[in-house]
């Protein structure tokens, strides 16, 4: 059974190009409707919970075990669909001070305790979520032959390979990549000549190969081998590292500024989101573009994530989240943000819950099976709200923004491996404002 949502259902600021068929959940063969409030069939079998209160006690016990280093297998068993639904109402915020840094664009957990962050002011640092201590990582310098693009705008992305042995991010210039070895953050190399404009995203295909996408509408393929680490070891002691070129560069057809990347390991396909409101599908094995698909909403398509089990991609735009079938890239459903026009700035799947970071500082949780935002017992949305953070009240603020209230946009958010901790970060949404926000919800 399907329900057709016509373009008249859209908001005024974004109108879909055509009707979108709404199929609610993937059952292995097609998307079918689900009755709201229907029980999850695997809860009692998987968790043996007799009540929500018992579940909460078990969750807290497992969190305590994690903090003391005990019973990881039991913790992992409890973190399931049920926990993904219960955690938003259990999480408490601890705001982390970042001083006067400007806007955290990217953040990734490197272990169960530490998060690495990148900022608009071109800083790279690790935050210890227990002590809140910050350790700065030297940003790798480029060669004299690499020209920095006009109006550089910091480091937008961080990506860790599956075995957590390498980290790829931006270098000194916004069109170059930097590779570090984990967990020491020793430099491995700087990648140049792949892009002429800002690098917006990086995604690993496996432990050796990764792809960068940039505002020049190009993709670059890079490789990191263990032999490189051995070769660079003597240079690292004197603060030097090699410069590499990409293995291959591809122009993304129909793309106007590559904004986000997502790799589907199951299908071995790369999906590229461009600011021209297109999704582009590449064969990751051949690095060849297969086709492109127009998105239903044109404005500010800036974030992308995928759920391989449900064969879904999710794209965030100015006022909507669009769900697409990962096999065809055809839209199958969309949801309207409760905060219209604020922008969807970051997305992440955890089990069957999509976490939505907004431009107003709210983090919302959407159940992709029951097709609704999670709610509290009072009927309101079960969401998290960012703290005040830091706002730099400089001359621009005093001349153009003074007297108004500006919330911190959630430019990035990331769960730890257990799913019991969520790190969210960002800063004020207007481009002319400088400031930051970082918080740990657990």
C-alpha cells in the first residue's frame, strides 16, 4: 500500500519537482506501511525487558560498566533498537568549552573517550570527553607549489578508516588533504593537486583507499599504505612528511560543487551530493559515474547519510529530510523540519532512528519504521537542545547582529561505538558571526 504525497504538501520556501511516493519501511522486497504504535517484534526476545523502568535500570548499569571497563559484550547487546528510542529522554548535556575558536565543522570519535574536531579557523584538536582537555594537532603545511583557494574557509571534514589506523582530513590549504596515523596522530602525507577549491568531504572505501570531494565539482582518489608509514618515520622525527598526488581525479557530471559523500559498502557504490540538488552514483570499484538523480528540494542540500540495512539514503536540505532508495536513488518519502527554514545541518543513523542536527541548535530523533519524530510522554518532540556556547562580539556583531538572538547550528554530531554518548558541535549559523559550541550528551 502506498500513499502519494503531492507537491502541494510542501512548504513555501521549498517545493518538490514532482510527486513523491511514500513507502514507509523496507521489508526485504518493497516498502510497506506500518501502523504507528505497533510493538517491535524483537524487543522481548533480544532484551527480555518487562517494563520501561527495567530497561532504564539496565541501561544505566551498562553505562556504569562501560565507564569502569567491564562487560562490553553485555553493553553491546543492550544497545539495540529499544535503546535508540530510549536514549534521547535519558541523555543529559555537558557543555565543553572551546575558548574562542570559530565553528566546529566536523567531529569524529577516535576511541571510546576522545573526539577529534576541525574548525572554520583551521584548527584540528582532540577533546577528552572525560576531562574536557583539548590537545591541538599540528595542521600539515602544503608545498610552495600548492595555491590556497580564494577565501579559505577552514577544515570541513574528518574521516577515520574502518580499522581506525588512519585519519584523513584537511591540510593547511583548504584544497589539500592531510593523512595522520592513529592513535599517535603522526603525519603520513599531504595530498595536493587533487582539487582547486575547498574540500567539503572525505570518505574511506576501505583501510587503504579514500575519496575526497570538493567545491570544484571533482572527486579525487587517494591511497595510504603501511609502507608509507615506514618510509615517513625517519622524516617525522624532524617534522617533515612527503607530498603525494591522487591516484585518479574525476569530474562529477551535472554537479555544481560537491557537498557530501557517502559510501555504501554493501553495494560498493559511492553517492555524491552536490549543491545543484543532485545525487550522483559512482561505482567505487571502477570509479566511474553511473547516473545522476535530481532531488525534490533545491535549497541548501548540505548533508547526506546512509542506512545499509534499510537500503536508504537520507539528504538534509533547508526545511526537509528526503529519504531515497539506495538502489535507484529515487525519493520514497520526505519529512518536514519542525523548524522551517533553519536548515538541516547534519544527519546520522543509529539503529532505526535518524538523528537530525538543525540550524536552531536542536537535535531531533526520527523513527524511520514508525515514520514519526520520537516524543516525550507529554506529546512533545523528544529532542536535545544545544547550550549557549561562545559568541565573539566583535565589530561585525555590534554593527549587524547586536540585539538579536542566534542559536548554535549543529554542524556535526556523532555517536560513540556504544550508542550511549552523542557528541554535538557547531556554532552560530550566520556566516558573519564567529563563535562555537560543543556538548556531550550521555
